[in-house]
C-alpha cells in the first residue's frame, strides 16, 4: 500500500513539474511561437549565468520572456529584440558575444594563455637539456687515467676484505 501511495505521489510530482515548464503565452501564428522559442533559447539569463531564459525559472527570466513576447506581438524582428536586450543587459546576455574592443580578451585570452604556457614549457625543457649536457661533459685523458686508477684501487681493496 505504501508503494502505491509513493507511486501516486511521484506521478503527481512529475505532472506538476511539467505544467510549470509551460509558458502560457498566446501567439498570432506558429512562426511567431517558433521565433519566441528560438530567442528564449539564444539569450542567457542575467541572474542564472549558465542558463538560457527559456530554461530559467528566475523572475528576471520570466520578465525577459514577457518582453520578448511583447516585442514579437509589436512586430519587431529578431535582430531588434536582440539589440534591445544587449543595450539593456550588455553582451553578457548573448551566449556568443561579438568580437569587439570590449570582448577581445574574452575571445583571444584563451589562445594567448595557451601560447604563453607553451612558451614557458619550451623554455623549461630547453634549459633542462642544456643543464644536462653541461653536467655530463666527457672527461679529459688525465681524468680518465686517474679515475681508472681509483677504480682499480677500490677493486683491489674490496678483494682483500673478503
């Protein structure tokens, strides 16, 4: 019996969530409804930061959806609506902001950091290669004879200890 009540509660919970996602707005035709949904998905919620205004349940996203609906009913184009939103909220409301003097760091920053990191790694590798070659320099003839003599003396002293 508990399972039946749990299943009913779960079904009602899922049903109520699906009703919350419906935007009860009326449109003159299907193309206007389609434009509304395209714009709502294309614009970012200023409060939620990583959700479109179509996905967000925040009050400001609801207001923005209402403004899009109003402007579509007034006959404005998609570009006019996007320009209005950018003028009001800045380039932040666009998921793909245009390249301008204000957004150049946003567009070129990752590539610049990648190049700087590559240059740092190249310098570190080159310096380690140079230091490895300077440490492992070959011995002169006199140093080799002296080393052979020391190694021979060490070998003979090891043999005497046994």
